C-alpha cells in the first residue's frame, strides 16, 4: 500500500503544479496578461501641403548654368586671376574657354553678350537681385554663341582694352557678366569649383622686351545668376496646390504635414517610410536621379516662407527620384532610421509637428520634379507608414 500511496501523492502534486502560473525571474509576470506591450503599424496620409520658391544663391557650386529652361533663365559672372604676371598693358588677344557638360532643353545655339561688372561681389552671397545693379548693360566687351551641344569646350574673345584696364589698375578687375536675350535651353558648365575641366582665360601680350608671351589665367570666381520668371512672386506660399515642385533652377521648395494625433504620446517609433507619387509628365530628371532631402519645420505652423526655418542639426531623411520610376520612396536604411527619428521627435513635441520641408540641390542643374498632393487625385496623396511600439502596463 505504501508504494501506491506515494504514487498518488506525486500525481496530485504534479496536477497542482500544472494548474498554477509560476512567477518568472524577470518579473514579466507582474504585467497585465492582455497588455504586455504592442507593436503596431499605421499608414497616414498628408493633411496639408504647400510650395514656394526663393532664388538660389549658388556661387560655390561645381556647375554653372547659362541659358533658359521653362520659366527660369540664368546669366553668368566670371572673374579672372593671375593677370599680375602680365608686365605691360599691351594685350594682343584674350580668349575665355568654358566646358559644357550637359544641357536641359533643345534648340539652336544662342547668342550671348559680355558686359563689364562695376562692383565687387562675393560667390557665397551674389544673386541676380544684387548683381543687376552692378554691371553696365550699355557696354559690350564681346559677343559669342553657346553651341547646341550636349558637351564640349567653347570659347569667346574678350575685349583686349578691358583686360589692359585691369592690368593698369587691378582694383577695377570686377570681372564680366554674360547675358543673352533669348535661349531655347540651359547649358550646364563646369565651374571654378569643379574638380575637372574648369574654365580659364588665355591672354597673349607683348612684353616690355617686345616679344609675344602667353599667360593662362584661372577663373578665380564665378556664379550663376538665376532669374525665375513665374507668375507667383518669390517667397509666396501657394497652399494646397495639386502638385508640389522641387525645382533646382527656380528654387522651388515644398511642404507637407501629417496628422500624428493617432500615435500615443508614449510611442517608440522604430521605422517610418515616406512615399511620394511622381507626375512624370511634368518632371525633368537627370540620368543619375534627383536627390531630395526632408527636414522638420521648427518654427512656424503657418509656413510663412520669409521666416520659415528647418532643422539642420539632426540627420535628415534623403532619397533619389528617377525618371523611370513613378514613386519616390525614402526606403533606404539610413532614410528610414532618420524618418523614424523625425517622427519620434514630433511625438515628443521636440519640435512640435509643424510639418516637413522637401528640398533639392539648388543651382546644380535645371532638374525639376512634380509630386502629387492628392488634391485632384486622392489615391496619389503622400503617405507615411510608421511602425511603433507602446510599453507594457503593470497590474498595479
């Protein structure tokens, strides 16, 4: 009987152990059984949008823009160094060489005119609004044609008396402005900041000894002067348009806002993907794609362009738009992490959710992207997919 009694006691204890939860060493058992934390994914559509433009200041870019594309034209500023090597103001010929790398638009070669600049200028600050009052439109120092070519060198002759004047008084060497009356395309040229094929000047002169000599002068400073001629004035918000624009030559920026009120205040954002739909018929994208960056607006819920500021301290999400794709998706690992951080900061109200600013590499070329806002086609509304978790709650 004793063996049977022991066996029955063991079975009773085993049954009792199977009907009661055992505490875990981690303390996880203290959590409410239905709420041990959740991982959720939500898809949000943009609730507001806008666009505006401001003329780019692009004196330090690796490229120069000369000509016209769509509603934007660009003149050029050039200034030469190295003329101190010429020991007498007796220049016999002066030739400027520029290297074209691509163009936006098609058409015939266009005529350009060389004008004298009458005041000092700085690459990092100069724009058409400043430069237009500091050159002489009544004086011509040369005339030439920009060839209708996709790439290659072209040159033009510069008035030798102008160069003689610079040699006599270097303080008057403010350079030249290249302008035109009409152009069917915009040429993209290498600037003085380019690593290869930068423009230069070749000056042949008679030395004091009476022999011909040549000095090759680098272009010390240059800048594109971008002039947008659209119907809307600069720094004017266009709210809720049917398309958003990012235009490198015109300087268009775009704004988006998402309503994040459905996200709990204690949410931890792990992943966020922004998707924008491209209107390919209204976009002009280079072969290598157009880089787009996204920054949080930090100071203005009303989106006033003149005072609007964006966060430039945090790592910002970025993506590339290509001509053979119908969507721009910020899907790379770096982009999704940066977008998650941006959304997390909005959840924490650091800064408050004033929306995002979409920008491009202004002044580098004449690329333009047109993005649907959903105003006329709701299925193309910009969207953001957010994956987040909320912490578990305890019993007590």
